[in-house]
């Protein structure tokens, strides 16, 4: 049933501000339905007089149901909640089904963040996020929101958070969003402080065992290289491991292009390793990752230029 | 639809496609599958395409199946027939690749500037985007947009907020995404009337409200802070020649900041992730669209060679960008282990000129991307798409065409180039010049030629230059 306000006594004091398109016909104009058009007219009117009231919450809810991508309405609703000191728990209860209906909407997540910040507790959020990720396990907004939660409520060292992240990686070892979240927990919370040795070892072992499951999966390779760089270890630390998947003496037997890529970096740092590094890059360009031949050749060029690794 | 395009709204075509896709996909596949290969009737062009795809394929396939590998396999099954054959029966260019359907795309974009029925209310906050995407797409197709000038000015005079900046339309709050699309559209429309319709003094104050103590920018007052905010704000400032100094009422001043660029490079630096890519905000996952925003922002603050080297690890950045090109599809994905999508033809493809200005040229595979766009991303009824099986929208049309343009041209940054503007704040984007057409590995011919696109502003060069010049010469606000 469409909702109208013009004969609603509760709104009789408001003169709606209709959309004024003036002389020329605007570009990309929408022939609004009467219901939407009228509701927006009332919203413009209450915004013009800075009204924050219960009826404004009802009005914004109505408009959001017709257009959830309307940032103006979300921002004004958020301001109204704060001015009214309205129940934020009620807001979350209303928000949950709305978010499930509109998975890729920016506004809902920012709004949620504002509300949870006000509630000052992440309780229930993990269950909600799980429901959202069941629909789309790589949803950017959901993962970014999870990172905000971790930071806001200091969950970097929370065992449950780490266990959940491991479950996500276990469910799909190629889910790069989950790998990024692990990095966020392990390194992101340290504010540049050195990683303890046991953590470095634990993370390297974790990434290595993931690579063994599917050596052509780039996510754990990036993670592994990142940990080595973060720990300021020489890249040669990974030489034996890389050789498990790519031995240059058996160029027809390569199990991961990423191992070759890493070996090229390792050889480039070795004394007299340039020729081997070149060979690895040539193998990538000609056979194991030919779509990126230009890039591998660029890396080869760097070897000649400097003597320093790419 | 890409999941993090810089538009504030989800495209309604996204919802429509769910309804309409299924039948369409079946129809398209039935044209292509099973028909020709088994019949031994592979044409010469098809055989050449099949050989090409084989030549860029990574020969290693892991056995482990996960959700990621399954959707990737399904996608490849839908995409490959379009890259191998020509299911839409387009005329082929001299390289045996479908020709650019210029007239159809022009018609599609003109329609995108027209009226929408009531079911499109979901686009109400994104109308500035529709205007920008359509005007830029038309310009890229060499279509003269001057007929729209007056309506562009009128459309945005309605969306300009009394306190500065632009909203999605009349009575909507100002938002940096809408402001970005509005200013680019007005710059494209051009001439004094368009420039003078912008209230620059209010814009200065509005941007001052968006600047955050940590160096970044929010998208709106009380809205999210992310790298789109930084990029959109800097684009507007550079084109309108807005003073670098924060206005007296900017809240960031209370935290000791005095300039719009204070802490900005450092903030962007924190958006570079452990794998070399760039994310929406510090700690988030690396993503192609945010990478372009970050690089674009750095290329406005100063010469790319200087700013990229100062604020980013270029080696890992290039490694990550190169890894976005999907094999054998040839198009780009936006994140590690995600699917190819035509919009990243620009978001990632467009990063290369900026990166190459800081390093060396020719690091990416232009031919493979050209093939993906022309063979895989042209919708048979006009407009361009994410991937075969999807429907066209102005967003994918604009950014596929910008990506196609990137494959066709080379640009250089010449710090010493004599220009009739610049020499003041945020002038770095005006030292770019078109070097010429990229010939190596070319698989497009004259019928497929796209106009050059400014590597940072993603509008025609002359639109950006004329706008900046006007405001440099103007005295006061």
C-alpha cells in the first residue's frame, strides 16, 4: 500500500517542498512515482527546518524502503537518531533485514558503524556478519566493516576473531578477503612494532601449509612474502620452500608460477644469481605466465640495470 | 556490476539483470556452444583466437576445488565462447576481432542521458554519475556533446547545494562523489557559463568540511572516510584552482592542519596493503578501483615519479597491478582471486600510465585487454558490460571505453613541457601529453579508435585544460 502524507493529520503542519526542475528539462531525469515524489517533498521540508522527530524517523524509513541508495536520507536519519537519543538497539533490529536485502549498498554499512559506535558494544555483530558473508563471502563492505569492529573494540588479539578468520580461510583457501583480514589481525594491530619471532614462524608455517593445498593460489604467496618483508628477513629465507614447487633444473615440472616469481627475486639477491633469475623470468614470460610477458621482461630489465633485486 | 565502483549507489541494472539474465544467457550460449568446434567448421579467425588464448593461458591448474575456483570455472565457460568465436555476429576488424559497435554505443549513451521511468528511483542519488559516464563515453566515441551544454548546466545548478558542493539532485545533501561527477561534467560541457555556474567559494568551504585530522577526506559530512574522498576532492581542487589553504572554518584546523594536502600523502601511503595493492582505507583489502583513486590523488599532489616513489612501494604495487590481468580472459579483475570485469579495464588499465610515468613504459598486455573489451564486453543492443551474460549500463560503458582508450594510446609526463597554464598549486596533471598511438601488438583498426582520455581526470584533455586555465586567470572567487 502506498503511503501518502497530504491528508495525514500528523503532517498537516508541513508544507512539502516539491522538486523544482525549473525551465529546461534536466538530464537523466527520473519520472518519480507520486508516492516517492511526495515523500521526498516532505523530507526536503523537514530538513529545511531542521526537524528531528519520531515522525522523521518514519518518513526516512519509508523513503529508504523505496530507495536504499539515498545517502541524504541515511545521513539525516542518523542525525535524527542522535538528536532524539533514540534506541540504537531498535535501529539495529530494523537495519538487519534491510541490509540483507541490499548487499552492495555503501550507506547501510556506514550507518551501521555509526549505530554500533553509539551502542559501544560489538555484541551480535559477528553473527550478523556471518549471515551476510553466507550470501557473498567476499563482500568488500562487510569485510571493511569487520575491520572497523576489530579496531573500534580492540579485537586484534581476540582468539575467537582469529579462529573465525581461520574458518573462513579453511572454507575457501582462495578467499583473499579472509587472508587480508588475517593480516589485519596479525600485523595491522601492531602499529609498526616488530613481529615477535614465534608469530613470524607461525604465520609462515600457516601460509606454507595453505600453499601446499593449492600451489597456484596467489593469496597465501602474497601473505608469505608480506610476512618475510614485514619481519625484515632476507627473501632467501623462502628458497627451499619455493624450490619445492619450481626447480629450474626441471623446467617442465613447475607446480606454481608464483614460486618461479619468488625464485626470481631470491636469485636476484644472490651473488652470481642474475642468470638464474633471468631464467626464471624467461620461463614465466614464455610458458608459465605468458599473459604478463611484458611485466616479466620489465623485471628482467631491472636485473641488467642495477644488480639490485626488483 | 563491480562491487566497489565509486558511485554511491548500486545500479538498478544490477537488480534487473538478475531477472533478465537467465533467459538471455541461455540465448547467447546457444548461439555459440557446441555449434562450430565439433562440426569442424572453425573459421580461420576463430582458430587464430583459440591459438591466441592458448598462448596466454597459465598451464598450471590446481586440483583443489573451492567456491572461488568453481565460480571462476563457471565464468570462463560463459566468457570463452565470446573470446574464441563471434556469437553476436559483429563485423570483424582486420585482426579478426569484433569491431567497435560505435553507433550502437552512442545510441545507448544518449538514451542514458534521457528520461528514466519511476522504477529507477534507486538512481536518484546517482544522477550526476549518469551524466558524467554518458558524456565521457560519448566523448570517447568522438561524439560531439556540445548539444547538451545548456542542459548540463541546468541539471547541476539544481543539484548544487547552497552551502557548497553538489548532491545527487535538488534538495539532496552535498556528497563528494556527486561533486566529482558534477565538476567533470561541467568541465566537459565547458565555456564560461558552465564554469561560472559553480560557486567556488562555497566549494572551498565545503571541501574544508570534508578534510579530516588524519589527512584523508570523508565523502560527506558524517559520512565514510575513504580514498575516493581524497581523490574526488583533489580532482575538484585542481580543476577549479581552489586555494590549498584550508578555509578558516575547516574543523581540521583545530588539529593543527592548515593545508588540504597536510598528511594526505601519508594517509594514502597507509592504504597500500601488504600485497602491494591499494585499499579503500588503511587495513582494508587491495582493490583496483581504489588503486586508481590512490594513484590519481598522488599524481595530482605532484609529479608521479616523485609522489609515487615517496609514498608507495612501487615494486609491490606493479606486481599487484600486473597480477590483476586475468588469464586467459585478458581483462582485469579488481582483487586477487576475483572475477574479470570490464570496468577494471579502466580502474586497473588506467593505473598504468601513472605508474609508467614513475618508472618505465610498456609493462602490461594491451592486446589481451583489447580483445576482452571488443570480444567480450560489447552488449548486442548497445553499451558495454562487465562480462558476457551481463547487461549494459552507463558505468561499464564509460570505463570499458576509457580502458580501450588506454590500450590505444601512450601518454608521457613532461615536467619541463611548456604549457600556458600551471606553475601553481596542484598543477601536476597539466604536464601530461599524448605521445601517440600504441602500435606494438595492435589488434584494433581505425573503426575501433577511441579518443584520448586524460590519464588523471578521465575527460578529454582540452576539457581539463580549458577549465583550469579559466580559473587560473580569474581573479578572486
